[in-house]
């Protein structure tokens, strides 16, 4: 994911979708037409500590989103 560092930050700051995670984390999601593989969704799991502070837990690429997760926000 090191080569996608810019996209990871962009996904957290300007997500297209935010889903609820399993353990209190949030999942910021953006679709990228071109990645090192093919077109994929970039999912960044993060936790907010306050309005101005938080941290990224992990990030990964996927072909499709889970339909079982609750969508909290959608652009």
C-alpha cells in the first residue's frame, strides 16, 4: 500500500462512502478506476478520537463492497 499513500489520505479526507466497522472503527471508501492492479475500491479502516484527531488502522483494495455493513454516509 506504500505506493497508494496519497490515495489512502484522499480516501479518509474525501470518502465516497463511510461504513460502520465491526469493532467501532469507520471504513472510508473510494473507487479508483486505475490502481496497480485494476479498478478497485480502496477501503481505509480508521478510528476517530475527536473531531480533530484519529488514526488509520489498515487499508486494502477490494473488487466489491460488503452488502452486510451499515452505510453511515454516502456522497
